[in-house]
């Protein structure tokens, strides 16, 4: 089969590799599409190491059909349409037993710990495959695996957004735009914050009540506090930048909450006295629990969350590097690779 192999450096090599062999409890999935994510750029451009040393097939947002099922598999059959979550879990560690599988102590991520789905086929544990209903588009549904599920978990489970809350979303890219639309679907009033006017236009189209474009030298947190009678109930940082993390923290009201979704390997500083005296919560959010994927699918089916407009670029596997370059340029929302 053909696959896009990461061997280090900023480009992927499209090569012929063996089709994966599956164990009795695994399935072989014929990939319909795989989303291109900023996480992939962390490996390619920013020196973030993968857990499995290269060579490694990248890609962690996959949908497809079951091409083959192991002898012990009873949950899915050949020909079934499935979504593969970005992370597979062990099911028996303390975190899994507490229902927090997204931070499984033995987690394995496609395109990081194990070979991913920038390929014609990918193998996966059958227990982790999520059935896709026929009324969802197979290719576009690949981005549910991360671009939609990560914001859902952040909004519902970590930031605990309630109807009537005011929410500031810092960063309206591929993940942030879905933080916006899921917060709106949960009944929140959303202020979208980004330096790009194009992304702010999209945020308004996806339900944000107001767009905030920081100007040079402006105290954007002060601006947001002025618009919200002292600060937002929840601020969500979807960039991973110490500067915007600080701005997001400063935009929160007394008793409010900062939820960190964007990845950064750099520290940011908060005044401990303010955290204590104003009872401000700071929570992290990683991925999504398996139990929540069917809920996200139903929100899409009900029309509460948009899916098709999120996919703004399609590339054959042979042009995977062009898909990555488009992401680097900041154009569009989500690109998918269609083997």
C-alpha cells in the first residue's frame, strides 16, 4: 500500500509499505480520509518528538470502512463505516476505570505511538472503532476524531460551559472554530478572539456573538472585561501561546475558569494571589472520552454542529505535503487527505 512516511524533517515521503497485519482483536480499515492537524506540524516543524521513533506513518483523524476483522471481533463487520478516535486506550488503568480514558496512562495515539492513517490502510483495536451512521459523509467525518471531539470535551467536560455563560475563545483556527460552534450549541454567548479578520468572519458564521481583533498595543483582556461587565465566565485558549494564555487568564471574571486546549511547551505565569482571591480555576483539556463520540455524532445529525463546511481542502495522498503546506500558511479550516 501507499503511505506518507515521516523520517524526520519538514516533509513526508510517499512510499510503498506493507499492509498492516492484524491481531485477533483488531480490524484493518480502508482509509476514506484523514485530517491534517497542527499536531502533525509539531512533529514536522517544531522538533516535538514522536513516541515511536521514525520511520512512522503520521495521521490521527481517520474514517473509513472495515476491510478485514480479526477472528475475535464481534463489534464490527467487514464493510462497516467507522471512525477511529485519535487515541486508543488500554481500558484497565486507573484513569480508564474512572471514565477518563482520554488521559489513559497507557494511551497510544495514531501517528505518534503507532502508525497512523496517511495511508491506504490502517489497523486499530476493534474496541475503539466508532460506527458512523449512513447519513454522515464518510470522508468529512474523519475530522470528528480530533477537530470536533477535542473542543466538545473541552466545552462540556472541562470548561463545564452552561447555557447563558459568556465564553471568550482565543484562536479560531481548525480547533478554535469548533470550540466556538460547540459553545454556541451549548447555549453560551461567545466572543471570538483572533488577529485574522478572515477567521473572525468564520467565527461569526459559526455562531459567535462578537468578534474581537486585538490591535497592536491593546490590552485585549481589558477590552473583553469591558464588554462583559467584569470578565467572561469561561476563557478557552486554543492556540498554545504564553501571551494569549496570559490574556485569556486576565479576561476571566471572579469565580471564572480558564481552559487550556492549545499545546505549548513553554511556561506562562499567573499571579497566585489572583487565582486564590478570585477563586479562578485553571484546567487543562486533552482529546475526548470514547463515550462522547456518539454524542458528537448526534449533534451533527441534529444540525446543532456543522461538519461539511469545516473541510476546506482535499488532497490525494500523493499531495500530502501540499496539504501540510496549506496548513502552515494558515489558509482554510481543515484539510483532509483522501487516499
